[in-house]
C-alpha cells in the first residue's frame, strides 16, 4: 500500500475506498506516510498510508 500512496502529490484527487460517502478529496500533503486530504463531506482527514490505499481519481 505504501508504494501507491507515495505517488500522491498535493492537488491530486482521491477517494477513500472504505468511505465513498466522503466524496472525492484533494491531497493537501504527503509527508512520511501521513497523507492529509480535504474531503468535501468529511473535512480535512489525515490518513496513515500504511493502513489505507487511497484511490486516485483521474478526470478528463
């Protein structure tokens, strides 16, 4: 899980696989395995990347 989350950069859009009702969030920071994401329905959440693999959203 760590490897995929390591590619996430500020500004990227992601979805939490276990919390789809949070909506599509925007990565704020990714430092030492802690990813801060601002979700429209849950606010700012800090994710431990060793426990959760966030799903990147690519929209055209």
